[in-house]
């Protein structure tokens, strides 16, 4: 078992990473008589709810659960209210613990429920997708969507603990594993050349879900993100680097309609555009661009723009991005593999050119 | 103008208290181009919305407003969502400011909206009722109700500033002014004998809304509450003393149905029961009990139990109170006028006897 500590100004919390952690009652920080409300969805529940409840009950905790429907479109105030109703019907007090068992949607909704139920109760995150394991369970962002915007309602709220069982990836659709790998590769590209090289060596083992390799990988990603978040809790500086590929990626997701390409798939192509643009600006060698492309391809990720999207379609979406300041594009680009920076006011012709180079021409 | 600073671990904020503060643009901490969303209700809006908007616009701020219906029953997630919709429709970003213009309900809902819109935006409280001026605008508690419980969903979120214009009390129904005075008298009774004596001298001027006396009074209450909150942000110790009269008061409110007696009216009778019980326990003299009774009566507040409620009706409600721990009553009682304490496990016969003594017998 690996342990990554997240150090924040006010508190620290541990991320435990291993295989088969869910079944072992010793991993749960609860005691006799503690009340626990598990928030999950039907898909995850069929695989893991019973194991988690059994382990908690072995510690003497009194467990209940509430299911919210599966999918991003249920990341709403209504789902949040389902959790509050379940807690109130069963008379849960301020001393209750909420466990988020599932992917990013469950983590976000259950996390915000924990932040706001009786003005804040204890939260344990058990992320069960690769994306949520390496990304959304670190940093304390919780939120629900509003019909007029994603993640518009939420709180910064840190869990007491994150429990990552990499065996849960065995029940995850392969396409979602691969999408998670896009974010993994991103960490190497923006901040950690050594990790990038390690990924070039081990990406096939990751795709094959080799447990010890997976654990090392998840721990490294959590360490990188935890360091970034600790340096920049309020999201003013370094944290922006985590958005490599995301401005282009969001344009793809918006243009195709959310859900057609997975987030990680859009980010994969977005990173390629950023790399090509970085090459045009004289930072990255063509060889390095090619290394990134090969790594993404080995993770079965797209590296070119969707064929239903024209290069001209990107900029209008990009200019509506939250990261645009005073009408100027702010893009995360690469100085080298392992070193990202924020470029402001990049020439639109260069941007369009990079997008064209990442468009299927055959 | 008076100023009370609230000192918290992470930050401090000022409470400005005066007459005619709303009209003076110098009192608003906004600058040219700042965006502001005012949250208010139709009743308060007709009196003060235009003044506040005009003052903000003189500073160059871009102002909008959203109305939520008047009354405790609208302190809901639905009203919260009205605020989010207004913010999103007008493209408000993380740099927006929410102003809560109204009484306790507006402060609670708008405060929670500020805590959770894009994970937190700036908040200015402008309380317009005596109760919200001396109580709910200090301490950072925000919340909405759930159909299964009051104040069950919320956050601790501190405003950047509280602006109290005591002239707004001129448009408040007299009955609500008096109900606010119950909480004012409470501050004297629990923590400040000197203030209690001052109130005995000035209560008629307060009922008559004499401005300089009102300002002194509101500032003193804010100072007392700010000190308590600063000592006990997490609500484990001293803050409990603020509940003098509230356990009995909640029993009255619940028994009669919320809204039949105002909160302050129920607290007034509740304080009398607590005082009589304190006398039975040998702490308070009969003369002191009588001083409290006279002061409450001069503020036109009830000092005896509602005639539709029997002494036996109290305990069942009281045992369901959040402050009951392990089946034992925890009551705030008085050692003397100006010194409260928390009594645990008080004999139920004594409690019942005190309630009987506060029941109308004619």
C-alpha cells in the first residue's frame, strides 16, 4: 500500500493507494457506533457497495446508502437534495460521515453534500475510476452543475481521507481507463519529465491494468497534483498548468456535444494541438511532439481533431472559455516535455495553424 | 458612525453602524466596473432597493438585483437556485459581489448563495431588521431549510462587510422591532450586566427607535456576539450561551406552529422560564427575576407561556432539541444577570415547576 499526504494550510489528509483496500476494514477511519452514509450510483453499487458496507460494519459502524442516478446529467441540485433527504430521514447529525463511492460525478455531488449538510460533515472519498483517482479526488473541489453552466455551484471542501483501490479499474470500461490515461500523461508532460519517460516504458502495462504499475502511477499523479494544489490552493498560479490541452479539449467537447468524446479523449487531442503550437513557437522539437503522439496512441487515445470539426470551429468556443481574460487567449503550452507554462495573447494565426496540423487530412 | 471589527482566525471584517448609511456611496467597498447582484425581497425592495442601487452606481458599479419571495417558507434550495440563475443569465464571474439586503431569511439564503456560487464569491450583508442586525449578520452562519428540518443545508461563510443602517427599522413592523429586543436583552442577561443596566435605562428610547440609542445598542450587541464567535468559531463552548431561552422558546414555536409567535417572542418567555428555574436553583434572586420580567414587558414582549399550551407540553419538544446530548437536557441558565452557564441534566420536576410558574393562572 502506498500513501500520499496532501498538505494544506489548515490540515493534511492521506491518500491510500493499493489493491483490495476496500475489503479491509482496517483501512476505514471509523469506530464502533459511527454513522456512515455511502453515496454511490447503481453501476458502482452492484460491484462494490456490499464490500464497503461489510468492511465498515466489521468496525462497528452503522451504515446506510443512497443511490443517485449514473451520469453527468444527474450532477444537479436535485441529486444533492436526494442525499440531504436520506440523511434527514435517518436523523444523521453533525457527527455523521459521508462516503463518496464512485467516479467524478459521485465525488463532486457527495463532496458538496458533505460540505453543506449541517454546514459541514466528515467526508471520505473512494474514487473508482482512473480519472477520479488521479484528478478529482485531490484538491477539494466539489460542485454540481446548473442548467446554464457546469460546476457553477459548489465548495472547496477537503476530505478526511481518500481511499484508492486500483482493483476497481477492472470493472471500468476500457475506454474510460484510456481516457483517464490522458490525464496521467498530462502530469508527465507539464511537470515531470522523469515520469513521462517512465510512462513511455510502462504505458502498455497500464493499459493492461497491471496492479503494481497502476499503483505507482496513481501515487505519482496524486503526488504531483497534491504538490501543485498545496502551492496554489486558491488557483491563481501553478494550478493553471493542470489545464494543458483543456482549452482545445473543451472546444471539442462543446462542438460535438458533451458525452460524444470522453473528457480525456478531448484532452488528448488538445494536448497534441498544444504540443504542435509549442513546436511552432520554437520550444519543443518535432521529435518530442512525436514522442507525445506515440504515447497517447499507445493508450488508444485520439491525437487528431474529430473529422466532423473544422479548424475554424475551435476559436469561437475557446474565446468563451473561463480562462480568457480581457479578450486574450491564455493557453498552457510546453517549454519541453515536463515543463509547461502559461502563454498569453498567442497569435491566432499560429493557433489556427497548429489546429490544422492536428486535423485528419486523408 | 460606529464600527465593530469581527476578528476571526483567517480574516477580519468590519460592521458599520449608523443612520442613513445606505444612501452614502462612500460606505460601499466597490470600485468602477465592479459587478454587484443585490438579493432582496419585494417588501424590502420597495423601501431601499433604489437607494442602494443609486449609491453603488455612483461608485461606478454595475448593479443588478434578484427578488426572492418574502418569508421563512421560501428559505429553500429553490430560492437559492433563483439566485444562481440570475447570476448565470447575466454572466457573473468569480469576481462578482453579492449583497444581501433584508432580514434573516435574505441574509441566510444570499449568504449561502455567495458561499457556493462558483465555490465562493464576495458577500456584503445589509441587514434591515433588528433581529438580523444584532444576531444573524454576525458569525457567518448561512443556510436554507429542508422540508425535514430547519437550517440543515448551509455553510460557514464570512461577509467582507456588514452595513447596518438603523433608519431601516423605521419601516419595520413594531412587533418585529420588539421581537428583536428580546435578543438584545438576552445579550445583557447572559454576558454583560452593565449593558443590562443600560437597557433598563434606555429600553423606552429603543422601542421609540431613537437613533443614537439604537446605534449604541446594536454596536454593543454586535461586539458581544463578535467576541463570543471569535472565542468559539466552531460552536463548542461559549457560543452555547447565546441560546438562553431558546430551548423553551423552540418548544413554544413548535407547539404553536412556526409563525404564530415570532421567534423573539418565544425567546422572551423562554428567558423568563430560564430565570425562574435559575432562581429555584438558588442562583438568581426574586428581585432579579422581576427585573428581567419588567424589562421584557417594557419592550412589549410576552413573559408567560401561551394560554393554549400546558406546562406538560414543553418537555417532549425539548427532548427532541439538537442540544440534547445522550438523552440529557442541556439548558442555558443564569448565575446572575450578566452571567450565564450551561446546566446539564437538570431535574425535570424543577423544570416543570419553573414552566408552571410562568404559566398564566388567571
